[in-house]
C-alpha cells in the first residue's frame, strides 16, 4: 500500500508516483543516494553467504529499497542538583552535587516505515547524513520506494526516548 516506486515486473520500466500525489502531508526534503552498486551488493551478499557456509546459492535479483526516515536534532542544557551518599568507616555522609550537562544530538534517524524492524534498522552502520542531497525523484528511479507509515510524532517519541536515555546516563556519569 505504501510503495510509491518500483520497476515493472514485465518490462523493467521504472515507475514512480509523484510525491505530491501520495496524499502524505509531509513531502520528502532530502535523499541519501545509494553508495553501493548492484554488482558490489551482489558480491557482498555472496561473500556473506560463503562466510555463513551457505552452499549452492544463486542470487537471482538484488533490489535497492529507499526507506523513509525522520531525522531529528536537539540541543539540551540540563542543570541538576542533588546529593550523594558516601559511607566511610560505617559513617554515611550526604555530599551535595550540582552541575550542568550540555548535549547536542545530531542526525537521529528514525525509520518512518513499518516494513523494517527498528532494531534491524539500528544495527545498520551509521548513515552518512552529510551526504544527504536535496530531494529529487530521479534518485529514486528504478528502485522500490516507500512513503512513510509512521508519522512525525511517533518518530519523535522514539527519538526523544533514545535521547532521554542517553542524557540520563550522561547525568549519572557527570554526578559521580
């Protein structure tokens, strides 16, 4: 239902539904072009299968898929104040602690498609978001292309939970 680009199975012609015809209220702003050619992907997959000792495998088709993502950035300045309990020679003392943790979260990519497992997506090497290009449908030509199924607010909840967990760990480390 949410595939907006693919190659015709019969004739091999690439087809893409224009972004403004998908009904999605947010249009793509950028695209990360593929860095791996089909031949390189085929060779890497064959090598991976050899390592896993899969024998007599024929790789019929390799298809690139463009998956939609939401990208988030945040800058946080968090002051804290509290106390630590120190026990020495059986005597417990309260020691005041305070400080500030400043943190910038850059390029948190959250999958906007429900067709890829979030844990699998997280295991992919870091995305070179510096290589992001302004959206141009020509990058998508000939590839399977999806539109988003998770809205921006769902993605923000996932990104902010991840950021909060990292910030809490940094606060704990800083206040030791």
